[in-house]
């Protein structure tokens, strides 16, 4: 219990530091927020009285610590302010986009599990031979190819040339395979590298030699003894990967016009909609921390020595 409390306290401190950074960077961004709000509301040439009225409405005349405390208090109660573009609450904007991002992330993770395990096992079984070289080549290609390039290639080949799917995705299950496959390529490379390294370490450990001396084949050594050894580092990577995906795969969502949190963030940055930018980034930090904490707890539960 004491370890759990320390872990949660560390996560809370990280989230607090991130909130200060997110708020501070928005405050340091160029331009007058009041003028930007008026431009977002359709006022092409704001006059000074309108600007002053909006500054009073936003409380921009208060000291920075007061404004941060007010913003943080609202964030803790679920109030992240209102969008400058639409006037709607930021939490409502995030709530509308989150289901599409969850659908995309879960599909990408499901698509990545078997290929990652197959590549790692092939590399560990054929280490220092051609199967290992081939599997590593696939891993490096998956990690090196930019997601936007892979996404554009899939759109060009699968959608435009083959006529399968739609260029403009609506966020439903029918539109999920292509963007999920694009995300899964990078996930497969990351998971496979970690699993392969852990399996090879386990295969050279003394307990693996004992198992071979008792007549176990290499496949049994890796599956029975290597996988438990590979679980802790793999769980850590999985937790951070899932947290990062939930934070919003902005590039992939933009390429496929996927109506998720990542695309919302890109749109908000383009429109200089600071409350939405702050909300998206803070939600992303929270998702990443939740994934990291869940992975840490799962690792400790699976290996009592930790």
C-alpha cells in the first residue's frame, strides 16, 4: 500500500507540473488572447472597448498566480474553459472526440499483438541467422517509416486505386482498419524489439541452460521461461504506448480526417484556440500517466521481486 501511495503521489506531482507547463506556455504564446477571442467570434476588426470587455470577462487583468489557480481549480472540477472558436465547453469538445480515438487505439493495439509476438519469437529463435536479420529489418522499417507517409500510401493504393474504403473517414468501425493499421506499424516495431531483446536475454540465462539439459527444445525454453522474463519490460512499453495513443495520434488522425482528439488538437493549434489546446494536452498527459501507472502496477503484480 505504501508503494502504491508513493506511485500515485509521483503521478499527481507529474500531472501538477505538466499543468503548470501547459498553462505557462499558453500564457507565453504571442498575441492578445482577448483579440484572438474576438477574431474567433467573427469580429474582424476589434475595437479597444471590445478588447477590454473580453479581457475583463477572461480575468486577464489578474496576476498570473491568481489566473493559474483559477484555471487549475476549474480543471480539477472538470471545467477546462470554453473554446474560443465555438464557445462550447472544452470538456464537451473532448467528450465528442474521445470515442473515435478509443476505437482507433483499441483496434491498433489488437492488430499489433500477434505480429509483434511473431517477429520477436522469430528473431529470438533464429538469432544471428537470417530469420533474425529478416525480423529486425521488418522492425526497423516499421519504426523508420513516418506514419504520415504510410497513411498517404495506404490511401493512395487501397482507397484511390482499389476503391476500398473512403478518403474522408467518419470515425465508424468501417473506417477503422486503414488508420489503425498505420498506427499498428509503429507499435509492432516497438513491442517486437523489446520482446525480442528480453527473450534473447532469457535464452542465455542459467535457468534456460538447465531447461535444455532436461531435454527442452528452444521453442519451449522461450515460451515457458522466456515470456515471463520478457513480461516486465513489455508491460512497461505497452502501458506507455497505449497512453500515448490515447493522448491522440494527431498525424494519423489528420491524414485520415479521423474525428478524434488528435485531429481536434491540430485544428485548435491552427485556429490558435488556446483553451482547447490546453485541454487536449492536459488530457494527453493524464492518459499517458494512467497508462504508465497501470503498467507499473501490472509489472509489480507479476513480479513480486519488484
